[in-house]
């Protein structure tokens, strides 16, 4: 009985150690983008990645740690690969839900899970300030997943789940645009 108890303790402690990523941070796949004004390779963000890989377990798509490196008012998402130590940024920034005058009324939100490859963000999608080609998409739901194509890994929108909303002044809520 004592042997069984000791063996159980060893197995439990080993499985607890495996719960955290334990991978050494290697690099960020892209530091900057036309679609985002921040710097995913800032000293503060690099420290966040290193700490997350030491202290967190995967929470997205089975092997990634999903982090918001922004604030609750400005979502700036990164997926850390717990097997390779590489950080894959989502090169868009999501801010809050706006009324028809552009006033922010509600914080942006997001959904994801350990067993799903889809990250959905809701709010206003900042699409960069590259003159003439990018803009902000107000009040949108857009879903992304990690894509592995041609030796390159990054987030890609599936566009199937993309929904644009408008603010209804009468009900003070956001409603999907009719298609």
C-alpha cells in the first residue's frame, strides 16, 4: 500500500510538472505589421512571452498559449507555441464597440478554447494606418485560426464567421447588418 501511495505521488507530481509549457522562448515570427501599430518584440512583450511559457499551460488549439499583450480596451493577441517556443502575433488590433458617432460604448471581447482552433474577436478591428489601403472596421466579429502554409505559420481569418454590426440608437444595442 505504501509503495502504491508513493508511486501515485510520483506520477501526480510528474503530471503537474508537465501541465506547464516549460518550453524556452525562441523568437517572434513577426515583430511589426502594416495592420498594427504596436511592437510584438518590445522588451515588455518578450518578458511576457518568457513568463507565460514558464508559468502557463496551453489554453488554445491544444498546444498554444493565447495572450493579450494589449489591454482590456485594446486586444493585441499572440499565440505562443508550447512545443517550439515561437510567438505568432495576430496582426490586428481590436478596440471597443462604437455607437454611430464613433464613441466607444463597450470593451472588445474574444472567445477561444483549448480544444478549438478558432479565436473569435468582437469589437472594432483596426486594420492599420497604411494610407489608402487599410481602415477600421467598426463593430465586427471576426474569427481566426493558426494556418501552416508554405513553411509559414500565422493567424488567418476564415471570413465565414465574419459579421458586421451596426448600433441601433433606439434599442441601444448592436445588430447584425442584413445581407
